[in-house]
């Protein structure tokens, strides 16, 4: 396929799909196939993939174990809905329930993280008989009507209308905001005091929903321990804690299997949501909650495509591979190397404000040199330069998309980490 053919596809895309359906790059690319940590576009160009379909390709492109499981399941039955017993769904639910750490856990499968968070909100508000939700500033939780209503990032929340009353809490971004100059202990204390003050003025909300590391927000996070401190305050008032692990789950952060575990909380969250990586590209999302919360709904419900056999087969194979090959450990080791390599490179580039993250979830924030002002144009330029040199990245950020997001498949090798870091360093130096 020629570049003209790609441009023709772009024209067709624009003619039939919504204007707000975002695309990367001045000349968008069509990815036709992948293998391991690499993908190819329709023009035959090969790229090292450091974004994995927005963290969905968790293990590897075309992982043989997952491909085999999907193919074999497709030869039996693809789908029957949740109205019938479904062995792959039960098998995966049992494994996730155990891994979640939530006692007497129940698991409900959806097709996306948006739908998972939507379900968590339904459960929390029904269980608590309240439509008030606490959410973090700079957060992102999905694109449904309820989840954009609790998203604390105006770039991804197109309406202020919502079925929920949302109250936004400080703490999701360590290095910006009114408490940024405090040390970690002081930062946590100030955020807790703010939360306590807020709760003193309103009726007890249904829940706090929080990403342990904010994904769309640019891979920002509070100091470890913040959510444990929040949990103590919330528990006194019966307020639930929803951990949005759509991007942070399954060991991607390296040090812990779930993002919430970095905070030293005395027990798991009341509700945990997941999606993205577990399906390795197949559409799987879900909610885990203890039985009294999950079973609080008093009407019938189903999920037509949530838990369908072919996606469950993929999830089982993917999770098995991840655990048997200790990809959490690989994320810790290779991710640690990569973040240090990027910090060393960034030290020579005045436009880089911060390199942050953990494991294979790394953010590089760009600003106008000598200021603290976000520079989305520089981020876009680096994205283009990296692509031209054979590397695909993501981007995000709170006030603007000025942070590069680095999240390769968790099988990333040391050699590939070095290669990608070298390309990103060249791209960063090109904007000096």
C-alpha cells in the first residue's frame, strides 16, 4: 500500500466517523500487523511499540499462547451471552477473584474499562443510597455519560451534565497544585485535611474513585500512602473506595500486582475495576467487589458481550502467560532500567520538566524551557519525531496533552528498552 492509499483511508475516516474521534500524527498511520513488541503500518514501516494500543497489548503482539486459545475457542463457540453457564467465564472469574485480595469476591465482566467503572458507580450509589461521588482532580474514568461526569480532566469530559454529583479531591498530581512544595508526609497530611474539611460540609458520599497512577492525566500519581490515609477517613463514614486499575493492574507498575497495593492500605479496596491489558487486545473489562456490594442490585441484569467465551479464553491464556513468565518482575527490572535511562537523557533537555512513573508506566512531561507552562506543541513534535525514527509513544496530561506516555508490552527486553530510550532521546533533543 502506498502513502497515497493511507491518505485516502484518512479521508474516508474523516468523512464517516466523528470529528472528536482523535487520531495521532499529522499523517495518521494504519497498523496492519504486529509481533512481540513491534508493529508494521500499511506502508511497510516497522515500529517499536511503546504504547501497546493504549496499554491493551499487555504481553506481546500476536502472542502465540493467546492466538492459539482464541483460535481453538472460535472453533467451538464464540458467544452465548451470560444467560447460559459459561465455563471460561467462571474459570477466569475464579482466578481474578483470588488475585484481587477482596474477601468473598464476586466478579462481573464487561467489554471495556468505561463500562466497568460505570458498573462500579451503579453498585456504589445503590449500596450507599447516595449519588455523590468523590473523584480526583486530573482523573479519567471513561467515556460514558456517568464516567465523563466524574472525570477530572476537562480535555476528556465534554459535558458538565451528569446523573451524579461529583466532588473533586486534591492529591492525584504530586508536583503541581497548592501542596506541591510540601514533602511527601506534608503533602499527604494536607490532602487528608482537605478531604476531611470537604466531608464536613456534605452528606457522606457513596464512594471515592481513584486511579493509583492517573493514565490519561499523564502517568501522574500521589505519594505512596495517600490512598491508605484517605481510606481511614472514608471508612469512618462508611464511604466506599473504588480502585480504578484499568491501566495499573496485572503487575505493570512492577513493584506491586495492583496499583492500590503501593499505598499500604489495611486491606483491599471495596470495589476494583479492570480492563485493557487482561485481554491483550480483546475487549475485556470487569468489576470485583465483595458479595454484599455486588449483590445489592434488586433487579435482573445481564451482559450480552461481557464474559463472552472468546474473550475469556484470551484472558485466561494471557493471565497464565503473565504469571508463569513473571512479567511483573520484568516490568520492575526493565522498567527500572528504562526510567533511569530516560531521566539521564532528560537531564540534558531543558524542555523536560519531569520523568515519572514506575515499572513499564512512565511519563515524560514537557514544558516551555525556564517555565512551568505545559508545552503540548513540543509533545506533539516529539511524538512525530519518534514515529519518524521508528518508535510509537502515547501522550496525555491534565491541563494539556504535554506529557509523553511510555507503556510498552510487559515482555519488553533490555535491548528493546535501550533502543527505544535512544530514539526518544534523539526526539527530545530535536526540540531543544
